[in-house]
C-alpha cells in the first residue's frame, strides 16, 4: 500500500495520542480487498474496536468487487420491535449497538488497477477497549491453521481443551495475547471433527477401516446393519492381532465395558496372554445389545477371522447370553467362570462373609473331586443352605469354576477375567461416552499402539539383558534364562527357589521309569507323585502345574536335582512361553483375500481425493472450467471403453448406499437418561433442511457458481442445477479418501506439516507495530 500524502514524518507517539485522521488515509492504495480489510482490522485491533463488513458492490460484467465498506462493530441500533415482544421466552441479549459512525471504504480504480481509500471516519461514540480486552472482541478472534493443528495433536493424545489452552497461553505470555477464547477453540475443533466425519459417522468409520486395509491387507472388519440401515454390530482385528492369536490363542478371555462411545454401544475386548505374561489383544467389537444372537455373531465372526482355530479354554464373567453363545460356537472348549465375579455374587446372594470365604477356598484350592464333594456338602450343611436356589445353581455349574474339576486344563494361570478388566480400565484413559464412532476407533488404535509398545520394550529387555543367577540350581537356572523371556524366567526361578522346601518321601525305580513321592516343608500330609521316564527324558507331576500353567513346578526341579541333570527337559518347556514363541512358521497366517468391493472403494476415493485440488482451481475460471470438463469427459470415455474391453462389471460401490448412524442403545452399563444423538434433527438456517447447517449449506449467495466444501474436499457445482450438489462432491468416497489421508499420517508415521505464515502489518505511514499471534 502506498499513500500520496506526506505522512512519513508522523511518529508513533503522535499516532497513539491523537489517532489517525482522515487526511492520513484517504487516497491510499491497496492491491486487493483482502489487503484493505487486513489493514483496517489491524488498525482496529490496535485502537480497541471491532470491525464488521457492511456494503459490497460488484461490476455487472466482470463480477469484480468495486466498492467495499467496513464499519465499527458498535455501528447501528437494535430494532425497537425486539423490545416490544413480550412473549419471548429467552432473555434478550445485552445491547451492543450505539450507532457508531466510524467506517472505512475503498473503491476500485480501473485506471491504476488498485483499490483506493475513499472514506475513513476515525471518530467513535463509545469507549475503546484496552490492550487486555482487545482479544475478546469478536472480529479479532480467530484460530489459525497452525494453532488448530497444534490443538488437534494435543487433543489426539488425550489433553483436555482447558489444559492445552493454558499451554498455548503460556507460550505467548498470557491469555490476553491469544487471538481466541476457549469457546472459540472448542467450536473450531468441533467444526473440524464434523468436517472429518461428514454427514454419516458410520460411513466415515467404515471408510477408515477400508483405507486402513490398503496398508494392512490382513485387517479384518465385519459389520451388520439393522432393518433401518443403521450400523448394528462391528468387529475388527488387524494383522498383529491375527499373528498374536495364532501364537497365543490357546486361552481366550473377553468381557464387556460400557460408556465408551456416544451411542452407548457396549465394547467387547477379546484378549489373551503373550510370552511375556502381558495382555495381548485379539480383537474388538461394538455390539447393539447383549443378546445370544449378538454374541453368537461375534464369536462366529471372530472364529472365521482367525482361520476357524478354536481356543483350548475360555474365561468369562458368567453372563447367560455369553455362555449360551460359547456353547453354540466354541464346542469342545473348556469354559471357566471368573472367580472374582463368583465371590462377589456369593456375598451379594448370601450376605454371609464366613460362607463367602469358605466358598472361595473351595473354588481355588487344588484338591481331588472326592475331596471337593465332601467339603462342599459339609459347608452347605454348616450354613443350612441345602434348599437355597443360588447355591443349588452354583453346584450344578461346579465343573466351570471349581479348581478340583478344572485342574489340568490349560488356563495360563488365569482364574478370573482380570486381564479383560485391566484392559477395560486402560482403555478408559482413551475413550469416553462423548466420542463419535470415527473418533472412537482412532482412539482405540492409539491405545493399541501403546500396548504393543510395551511388548517391544519387553522384547528389548529380554534380548539385551541377562538376569543375575540367584538359586542353588545355577546350571538349570542358566538354561532357563536362555529359554524364557525375562518375566517368565522370574516365575520359573521362583519355582527353583521353592524347590528347597521339597522333601523326598519315597522313591521307586524300575528299568526306565522312576517314581518320586515328595512333600513340602510345612505340609507333611500333602504328597505329590513325580514320574520320570528315563528313556524319553519325560517328567510328569501330579500337581499338574505344567498342564495348567505351562511352566515346570518345583517338584520337577527336585527330580532334576536328584538325577544330577543340568538341562531342563523338552517336555518341561512349552514353546508359547519361550523367546522363540513368535518366530516359528505356524504363527504366520496366510494373506486373506480382500473384498473386491472394498478395494474398488479405496481406489475410487483415492482418485477423488487426488482430483479435489484440481477441481477447486479449475472452477475459479470459466475458460479453465471448460477445458477441464473436456479433458475429464475424454478420460471418462477412454476408461469406460477399457472397462468394456476388459469385461469388468459396471457395478455400484458397496458404499454407494449411505449407512445411518447407530441408534443409542440401552445396555446394562448405559446412563439412565441419555440424549439421543444418533440422528441430528438440527435444521439448516438457510434452506431449513435436515442434515447440515448454514455454514455447510450449498446455498451460499446469489452467484450462479458456488463452492461446496465438505471437510478438505471441494467440488464446484451450479446452484441453479436441479441435481444434488452432494453428488458432485462424491460424499461417501470422499470420506474414504479423507480417512485414507488421516490414516496415512498415523500408520506410516508421516509428520504433520503445518504452514505458519508470519505477516508484517504496515500502516499507510511509517508506523510499524507487532500484533501477537
């Protein structure tokens, strides 16, 4: 901007005392309307008032803006009819208009090709805001792209809005230096989320999984719809979950948690135990309800995804629908009921702490079936519970919870669903009841990455560290350190230490077999039989720790000590507990076939996303639009001919039918009063249609050519056309393209590139100042 007036001698001190005069500004030149608006906005910010756009005029032929006017935000007065309305329910807003006449106007001059200041009124009839109040004026509040990117990055890792607002304020020496308030940031984040999710949360979620499958071909996601085309049930498992299940899927535990998403859908986590004694995830599912049909669909889908390989045993909390589904799908698997839930139910039904304590002892103490039956009858008779309904029901299910009946069945040492409960507690740090479906699955992915980082840390410690030998069986302990990961080795070493309390009672030797009858110090009445097959180097103990947990017991180590054997026998080493548990070929699953419809959707969305920028730029110019349309028609005709020659079916994309958002479910853990947010009934302020707002409405003005914005995707269309504008943007495939871009940043680890532009604002005279950003 340049000025014909001699204003270079006007200093900053004079400007601050008397302000700008009209003579200092009139006749100034601006290259564009945006530059003029930027200058007046910064002038207003410095002197303490806000700016509103007022009059605008365009040339009839060129369409160029010829006149643009801005006024003070106190300009005008409120209509008196608003004061006379006595039937209004809400309290009227406070009066903020004082009829201020301050204004600024520029006119376009064809002779110089620039905008010239023709009107400038610096006088105000109200108090001007101080430096500490300017950031509260509406026209000066804006969240920049760089600040939004920083806020989204912090929010993605669970930082609350109030917390990263404090962080940003601390960076610029106080909240008064920020150009936005907490509410502005919250609204901008919500608008950004709506742009990502689009019109359909379900469509966006499925698109995210479809895009993710391009990077992870083994990713499996299955879903079913209800009669209203709403997303009902959803299951997903990635390639790592596949691999872990084939290595450690012998024992499966799953439980349900609630209040993790805005639709109140219960979240099912299917977990197991890996070779570091850590919880590993086999899959997740969101269900519409907790019925037999839902659980049956989940288990059948899970089993099909994992190559129809059934687990050896399953642990659940005893839900009736869950138990019936397990009997239907996992035939032949041993089903164990969680000991913690049973103990809790015993206290709730009997309300007798003495009975609960004895019930727990019967449930967890190793004993024979005959001993259990004798002690159970004694306990029931002691408390006179022979006819109690709950006691009778639990006795009929004793094979699912009593250690006497379950001893010898492989459960990797689990007696409860504690791992599932711990996983649910951990996930609660990432998810909450306000999350939409698309946000929910992304947070689950983030939690899953953190869980697997722990396994990587355990692998690193095992690979690059050697434990210190502490036992009296150092040769066996050294061999165990070479076989087992660190956390498993500590459990094996604990058995070696306890071997010192083992006392040999009797030994019977034959040609190839030796029988050792042993007891332990402090329990002389309890004996265990250990059989050692000398020819096959096979040891078996009657305590059945090897069969139940998969680790050698202290009685086995006692036999090795007596026989002077310095290496652990192969039958005492279960491969799933060793350092090589995930290295053998049987753990590698074959690459599943990807649905051709999903691949087609992914390719279509990728092309749509690639063309968005071109369409946006081409639509700005009539000549470019015509040339671009010719090229698009030429390419369309070319590839239609190719498709016909190749014999490819011209079928519709599976995502062409829009999925409706899930209904808000009423589950055992749902809130008593929940606001239904499944389908928004909010209407647009311009066209009064449901499904969008005035900000995203296709009716933006009177021009024949408008711009439709859908998140980061743009498409030009003619507002006078009878066609649906959304058809030009390709709503569902565009969502998939956007999800692909979002996933690439997460999955590939691409950095977030944010362009931060620093502007220097200069008044028409030599008056340089800095505006905090």
